[in-house]
C-alpha cells in the first residue's frame, strides 16, 4: 500500500483530567498504529482558550500528531475521531513536499541531535570556562 505523510490537529475537551486526556491521545496513537500507520511526532500544545464555544466548551487541549499511514486508513481514523466524545474538533491534512522539507530543517528536539550541531571548538571553550570557574 502507498503510505503518505499526514498531520492531525486535535482539540480535546479540556474539562477532562490530565490522565483522561493522555488516555484519549494513547487511543488515537493505537488507532493510527492499528491501521498500519507510524507516529512521527506528537506535539502537545496544552490547554488553550477557544475563540468560540465548541460543543459548549470554552477551552480545549490542543495536540498535533504527525504520522505516516496508508491512504485508506485516513477515513477510518477520522471516523474514530468523530465518534470519540473527548475530541471536540479534528483536522487531518496530507503534508506536501514543502512541509516535509520544513520539518526536516526544524530544530532538533533530542539532545543527541544537538551534539551533531555543536562544533568541537565550542565544547573546548565551555570546558575552559568551567575550569576557570572552578579555580575561583
């Protein structure tokens, strides 16, 4: 099957407890994996005030999930979003080439990735500064 890159933005009911929100996100992750997808990134934006009420809610918990999945899995995934009472709104888009290039150039989020960027001269300078601080 042909897999493509997608991004889903979810607004989850912020009146739920943190544990319930985590359970809802885990359910979405399992749903993606169960339909042959793979999670690339999960960004939790947290609770935000909504511009207008959605299903009588004034605040929502925002989460952005980037993933790869077969094209036919998206309809099943969005159907599950629709029937999940904890999800107020959702939007799934296919990422184009420009979006993928942007995410490839994005700052690394893991400490291991930062080591590749920092040149050895900077590390030596930091070591010298630490030695000077310890002498005083």
